[in-house]
C-alpha cells in the first residue's frame, strides 16, 4: 500500500465518521444528574452562608441604631430631672471698680469739709453706662474688677446673692464710702456701692446658667401658680396620610428540598421583581405612626432552557401531564393533543417565555421618626427632612401565575398553550424591615425613599416535597399626602 | 431557543435543567468520539460519563474562545488519553504484526457507498489500542507525529509506522467487508 493510498483510507474514515452521531447510553445522564444536583446543593449552601452573613450585618446595624435611639431618649429625661428638683443657691461677691472723673465744688476757703454724698446722689451722679454694667454681668462669677475708662473708681460688693431661675436678688448692706480729699485739686475718688444701689439688672443669658422651666421654679413660691399649657390637639384628619409607591426589587428564592422527589421540581431563578402599592398611615404621636395598605408584587423568573420530557402521571385515576415548579404544579391541558395521554407516553415541554408570579400583600407596619431637620427656617412653608425606621408584617395572597409553553407530542404534533392554573400554592406571611428618608415637597406632600428587606415566613407552596421562600431587597420610591 | 452562552451561564449557577440541556445537546456527537477511542460500548460509556463530569466541573474555565463543542471534544480526548495511559502497561505496541497481505486499493466512493459510517466506526474499534489511539489523534484530532509521540510516550518513528499499519489494517478490514457485501 502506497503512502497516498494510506492517507486516502484515513480521510475516508474521517469524512464518514465525523458527521454521524449516536444516542448515548441511558445510564450516563442519571449518573451525571447526581453531579448536577450536588452542584446545585453546593450553590444553595453557599447562598445560605451569604444570606446568614448579610442578615447578621443587618441585625447588628438595626440593633445598634435602636440602642442609640433608646440611649438618647433615656438620657434626656434624666437631665431635666436634675434641674427640676434642685434650687440653686449661689452666694457670690462681686467687686466692680469704676474709674471716673468727678468735679466737686470745693469752698474757696481752705476749711476741711467732710462731704457726705448720699448713695442716691452718687448713683445719680455716677455715669456708669448700661453697656458697662452688661460687661460686668458677664464676669459676675469671676469677681474680676472691671476698670472703666473714666478716672473714678467704684468698688461694689455683692454678697449673699440668692440666685434662682431668672432672677438674682441682692441683699447687701454695705455702706458706701466716699473718700474725698480736702485738697482743692481734683483727684480720682473711690466710691463703694452695691449692685442693688446701682440699679443692677442682670440678664440671665449672660450667666451661663442651666435653663430651668418656669413651672418648676414656681415651686419655690407657692403663691404663684402657672398652669401647664395644654398640648395642642391635632385633629384626627390631620394625622392621616396616604401614599403611593413603586419599588424595584432584587429577589431571590430559597428552596428546601426534603426528599429526592423534590428534585423533580423545577429550578426556577428569579430574574426581576417589583412591587407597587398604596398605603394609609395614621400618626399615633409625633414620633410614631402605623400604616397599612395594599401592594401588588410581581416576580419574573429567569428564562431558562426548558425543553424536557414529561411523563404522564396518574391523578385521580386519569393520566395527566404535570408541569412541576417550585411555585406550584400546573396541569398541562390535553384538549389540543393528537395523542392519547397514557402512562409511558411522554410529551416534551418547551418554555421560552418568562414565567411570572404575582401576589397581593396586605402590610401592617410601625414607623418611628428618628430625626427631623428643618430645611427652610421661618415663613409659612417650612420644609423638613426626616429619617425613620419601620418594621412590620404582611399577609401575601397569590394572585396570578402564568407561563406560555410549547408542547411536543410523540407523533410530531406540537401546539402552544398557556399554563395558569398552578396549584399547591398558599397564602403566606412575611416580615419587612426598612429605613427611609422623607422630604417635604409642599405643605401637604412629601417624597420618600425607603430601602427595605422583605422575607417570607411561610412557604409559598404546600403539600409538596419542597418549601419555597422568597426574600428581597428593594428601594421604595413614594409620594405621601398629609391631610 | 436560548443561546449557548445562556446555557453555560445557567449551568454555572447550578441549574440542573441547563446541565440536562447541555448534555443532551452534545452527548450524541461525543458518543461517537468515545466509541472511536474505545474497544467496546461499555468503555465508550465510561469515557462519555467521565468526560462530561470534567466538562461540568471545569465549565467555568471555558472562556468563550473557539467552539464550545470543540472544547468538550478536547476534554473527551484528554480523558481517552488518560484511560489509555492507565492501561498502557497491559498493552504491547507491536501486538499485531503488520504482515497483512497486500490489499487492492478501494476507492473512497466505493467505501462510502457500500459501507455505512457506523460500520466504519466499528472497524476503528477493532484496531489495537495503540493503533487506534494514533489513528484517531492523527486523522481526527489533527495531531502531528511529534505531539502523538509526546502524548503516548513513544518515538515519532513508532507513531508513523503504527499509523501506517493502522491504515493498512483498516483497508484490509474494509476489503473483507466489501467482499462480504458483494457476496
């Protein structure tokens, strides 16, 4: 055999064999399927770990925030009680030196005259300006002398001053001494006066004293009673608000498969989800409000290759084709079939459209307004930015489920149909945690953003060998109207 | 229908249905490859199973460069080479003497028109393991003799002579089959 003939025989084999295909043995996929399931389980395990980590972080953050809020609230009353129950008695001495020039009429004869100047006269004559007094008040507790620009010096001493609330009462019996030289020349003179005689009127704000409520100080004087002002009552209507929102959500599905049969159900993955709804809330107090409403949630599963054989099963004595998903079981309609449904007579189902599931949420939640900032001061249209946290539960009712499929029969006939009669679904509870920010747009309207976490407590399906739970992170964008 | 990249993405997410789709899409073609490298259907089944396990496990290493089918095929061939190396001690390179009598050449048209491709595949299975391996690597995978020698741990000359002998054996088997068909 020549080299050429040898090469030819090789090419003949290559050309003939390369184009053919042969059905693989039956047992191979069954073995590989176990590997696929293991991969799937490993992924679920990884996801569960991630979810636990995420939940821990959220719990720590929320717990920390609540602790700080409680701490802040618990500190405030203690501070008030401290000032409420104590009457501050201050014994203080103050000396003011005032220098000024004084013109004194002196007899032309050289008789030494001891001039007596009354306190009132001196007070009238002393030209201590109010500004100077205010300056002294600033330093009342420091007992520092203040030297005025004038040439004369006043020495004022204040003792046993009782200080409470906004008033300082001064009791001072010091005499005012004027040392006046008998000389004809004009010399600086020192006058000692009390604050009272100088008509001293201290201003509370300068003393850096604790602010004490009026009604508390009145306890020291039982003759004077001031009624506690009543809180203005907000009409019920003004405490009600309604809001509308839309929320894109990132959802995920956790499926617990308790037995091998559960792996015959689908492996749906959520691609998109969103919710929208209406809420009504009522303010319990300025910080706390309760809200409820109605929400519509939609879940769209990721489109996956779904072309697989379905064997007929005996349901109530009748051969039935069932499409099994983690969100319920649908019966495939057989009206358009050209073959007779029978055990061992498989059909092939192909789904290319999105599988959508919808449910209605009935939420009930509490909202706590943690912080509020005034954005625009003064005027009639004051605007606020407020931060709040909320938590609650919701009751979820499955509303619709839809999937368009193409059915291939064994005889080659195929037809399109829509599966909508999914069974084995049930209503379920979920909890919701959120925090958000609201900003006033007008006097009545506000815009709010609310990141939130939602997790189902019950399974979406019942009477199946698996349990399906949905959890999602979303951001609600809403508009609120206050009546 | 969904694209191949979507199937791969779903597989990487652990979607069992995507694994099923991927397997059923390529298993029949890969089965032929496995039969070429094996001496019976049972060995081919083992090759196919091990090959797809590797495909599933290393799916994340497929970068999308080149054809996905070619990537799977390379994995299957590598598995076949591993199988061969494991059993190499039991084999004898020169187990079949090349002293077949000279056969008259048969045209490729005659072969293809008279013999079914599946019968030709069965003829390849009848080759001794080393001949079969060299024939497959050279004719179907496009390996050079140098590469074959490196893979199988033999010399280039041995690879060339074994390939020549493998072709001669196949020609003889084809001639015998043609005679049977004509009779």
